[in-house]
């Protein structure tokens, strides 16, 4: 299905395909309340993808034939309250918001991600269970208040970029590192995250990274850290390490400050100089979101204006195979609405 128009609304459909399924080109499109089993791509600005169930396609024997993947290209787009079953969602552009989605497993390294050209986007309040975590490549990205459990690849990672903020996330039982930074990354902040029972708490391998970590809780990770670079306090307070008193049994609190008197050593060049004696209460801090961040859920109800149905005398029915659907509009408002309607798209055999 190719939609080449602006102001399009698509809702109430069940869409199945064994090939590239939906591509939307235009601005202010709304894809709301559908069941979609296909790849899905949108290009434009002020797009909305919400309340959809997006599934992967399976062979009869239960193996995956085509993984669900949503790509959002453009700016000021919103992906909210969707459920992705063994799928992934990626953004390419600026000022995009991904929030309140439920990702159940994924086929890529990251269940939610931003591309290298992404800037000033928000990934907020999502739940990811199994599969991949959240991967950032870009500038000025905020990853906040997400819950990631049982990820096969890790929790939240900065793959490339700078001036990104990772704040207030709950990361539990991941097979990789709860927080990680790789490749060319700089001036990022990992702040007030709860990182528990992962293979590794934090891993930083970006050469000469000046990324800062503080007020994070690293609790009962098999390896609390694997870091070559980074700064582990803000010059006044650092992080909570659940094995602090095991490593330093003679450490004590400095004058009721909540800070230990013995630095928590990372390597010969790195240390948390102000380790916290007790876990940091993440609920006591909030993050000021930028003005462009949109956390308003769109309406579930789409009420398009439809033309009257043809009379029985003029109605014509023709049976033919559907190979593609294209919808185009230059400047009018278009609407597509279905209740209990099944659209099946199959590639023509050549």
C-alpha cells in the first residue's frame, strides 16, 4: 500500500502482506487503531502512528517470515501507544517523540532506535520486554522513564553522537550492559538510572569519551562496570554501587553527607570519587522536557467524512487480484476508515 498524500487518516484496518506493506509520503498523516502485519514506513512531518498492533509474519511452522519494523522519516512525528510483537521502531529526523509503546521482543539489536541523522528527539515511557533495548545514534536525544527487561543485547546504548541524555530508566535482567556507549560518542549524560541484575552494569568503550555518569544505581550486576573512559561523578556526588562496602569494607560515610570516604575505582585512570552510601531515590528528581516534546496521546477515534454508498443499480463488483494500492491527493483532506476490514496484499509472481 502506497499513500502519497497529506492529511490522510487510516484507522480500523487489518492489513496483511508478505512483502513491503505500507509506505506513506506526506505530512500530517494519522495511522491509528490498525492491526498491521508488515513493514511500515512514513516520510513527512507531523505524522502520528498510535494505538496500532504491529505484528511479524510467520510461516505455518512458527518461524518468522517477515519481521515487523516501523520507520519514521521526517520531523515532529509521534509514535505512541503502539504494541509491537517481535518488532522494532526507528526514527530518522528531528523533534520526533516515541512514547508509551509496548515492544515485546525484537529482531534487531535495538527494539527502539534513532538513526545517525536524528536530532533532538524523545524516547519516553516505553516498555521493552525481551529482544533488543534502546539504541541512540544522533545529537540531543533524550531517553527517559523507559523500562527494559530481559533484553538480549543490552539496555540503553549510545552508538554514536553527543549531548544525549539517558535519565530515569529502569533496566533489569539484560544479557548485555545496562548502560553502554560505543564508537565516537562525546558529552553524553547517564543520570539517575536504575540498573539491576544485568550481565554488566555500564560499559564505555568510546575512546576518550567525556561522558558523565552520576546518581545511577548499579545493583547486583554480574560485572558492575567495563569501562575504559568516562567520568563517574559530577564533582560533588557519584553513583550507588551495591558492592561498594564489599570492595571497601573499611569505607565510611563522610559527615552525614551520604558519600563514602573511599573512591570507587574503575581503572587506573578512572574512579567514582564521591560514591553514594545508599541507593539514590530516582523519584525525587524530574527532567525538564523541551517545548517541542509532545506527550499528548492522540484520540483513538477517527471520524472521516465518507461519500455516500452507490445504489444497487449503479454498484459494480469486479473480482481481481490486488497487487498494490496507491492513494494520492494534492491538497485535499483524505480519509480511509474501516471496521473489521481485512486488506491482504500479496506480491505478484513473475
